[in-house]
């Protein structure tokens, strides 16, 4: 693995310091470049060539004021990407300093057999199709024990919407893992899967209450949190074109609202760079932001977090966690209790996901380039001012690109992974693994301090494969 100190992934050939021009992308490439000069490039846009339209946004970020939907549109349209990235880096350092999180995790995709046939997805198979698989309980048992042996703190479990597996397959899976590996946190089942489980358990017609009931059963069996997959883009037009048959945005939000209501934290995602427009990206962010305001309302009130008026919803309180230090008399970020149990959950991480067209029905689309990925992670860090953590998911960006993202808003590089069969960069197989050593090296090369976490962002104290949660802070 070659780090940023050896290469720069995006070549910029016009300098903002010459004639006051803004940066322009001419090609994507890999060429040798010193790390120090890379950092200067990323910071230079704030010195010269700044888009004057960004001045009010800069002032809002400086003071900790919530950005509007119009601000989000400008951040996605301006050619001055470097000022956008610089603002996101400023916010990231306010919230987390130099700390950058990683975890030791293992993914299990229990089946790729799926009742849906989403045009963007190269993962799904029908039952008799080549490559179709479903894991037995014994298969999953072996995987869980291998995770323990590797010192993992988390199992990340997702799969297709299998038409014939019964609901007790999923609860039995949770119970079995909890029994043989009680230290492992189980992060499992996208919102799409939860709705599917409500249907097969005959609770689908009960709407939100049925979802709530399913989540309670899964939590009782051992579920610890939800991943953020299946969100795609919250827009009916986009869903009808690319994800027809999949749950719409309002149902995805309902699943996570129900999870938060019973004390389960969750992640949030957006899959961008396919058929959506930038205004639809902004709308997606606003919907996540509003739901997070509601989830954090009680916590913010009890911790003296000052709320302001949301510029897009004039009657709504905005809980902004990205402001300057003087805005916070107490804790800036919500923290899970040492025992991992809480009455209220929230979105703890946002994970921007670039659309990778290879081998899908949408492979004629180009997908986003590297600079667009940097812009998106920066814009989402600025707009989603109440979600504590931003993840650079190296599996879908490469570890090299994830290093750039740590300088542009991200404070988490994900984990060791081992197996990921959903989607991957061109040429990557399902066995996608990196070591803790490489994760820590990548973080340090990017200029930050690595720190191991568990799924709930509690610091981990490790002695080889043995680990404990650091409850001192």
C-alpha cells in the first residue's frame, strides 16, 4: 500500500495563486507528490481565488450557524472546491482535534439471494443463479469465532432480502453469536432488511409499530446497532429510476427513528453519483439533519446545548455540534454510556458512498471521480452539523483516497473488514482486508492520531487479541 506521502491521486494543473484563478481539474492520475505539498494544495484555495459567494457561508461556519439548503447547493456547485474542503477540515478539527478512529471488525454477508433486482446493484442473485449463496448457522458460527480469534470488536452483518428464510433465522443468528461471542457488538440489517423482516414475520401491515416490534425482538436476541445502508437518495424520482421496489426514504427514516426510540444507535448513508441531481442530494441531507435534531433534542436540553432556528424549517430548533469551542459549556458530542445501553439512540456516523457502476445495470454511467468524492465528504460534514462522526469508507474509496478524506472532513477510516461482497472498487475481490498496522500508518501519514474504537465510539484498550472498553473518560 502506497500512502499519500508517495502519491497524489488527483492532478491539478492550474494554480489559484496565478492570476487569482480557481482550481480546475484536468485529469485523474497517480503521480509522485510530497505529502507537505499535497497539504498546501488543499489549503491554498482559502488564500487566493476564493469564490466570493462563499463568504457568507464562511462566516456561518466560523460562528457555528446552521447552513441552509441554498448554502448546500452553492457548496456543491462552486468551482472553489478547496475552500469547501478547508471549511470541512476546520469543522472536523473543532469536533475531534487530531483523533481519527478505526476499528477491528469483520463483515458477514449471510446471503446474496434477493427478492429485489435494483439496477445499481451487482451483489444480488436469484436462488438458482450462478454465484448465489446462503450461509447456514454453522457457517456464521465459524465466522463469528474467527472474528473473536482475530480480536474483532464488531460483526457487521447484512444480506439480500431472501424470499424463503424465516424470521427465526435472524433472531437465532443474533442469539447464537451473543452466546458464543458475547464481547462482539452486532451491527446488523439495513432498514430495507428490517422492513423485509417485518413482512415475513407478518407484521408488515402494522407500519411503524410492526417495525418497532421487529427491532425489539432483534435487540432482545442480541442486535446492538444498525448500519446505514439502503438509504441511497431520498427522492421518489430517483428511487423509481434506480431502486424501484426498494423502500422509499420516509420508510427508511421510520426504521431508524424506531431504532433510536428503543436505544439503538445507527449510521446513515447516501449513495451518490448515479441518476440523482444535486438538489436531491441536498434534500437527502436536510431530511437526515431534521431527524437527528429530534433524536438529540432531550440530550441537547439536558446538556445546555444552545439551539438556533433551522433556516429551512423556521419553526424547528437546530442542534449544531460543529461550532467554535466557546459555543459549548458542556460536552459537544453525545456519548454512549460505558455499558452501551441507553434510552435514546441517534445517528452516530454519516458515511458518504460513491456509486460504483461496474457489473450493474447502470454500468454505462461514469460514477463520481476522486475530486467529487472529496467535495461530497466535505459538504456532508458542513451540512450535517448534528451527526458526530464522518466516515471515509476505504472499501469504496481505496485506502489512499481515504487519507485525503481525513483532511477534508472525515474523522473515521472504518476498520479491517476482511470480507465485503456488496460493492467494491474495480478489480477488488470479496476478500478485502487491511491490517491495524496499515490503518494506523495511513492515519499518521495524513497528519492525524489513530485511536481504536468500538462500534459505539468508545475507546478501546488492547493487549493483542484481548481488549476492553476504556471507561476512564
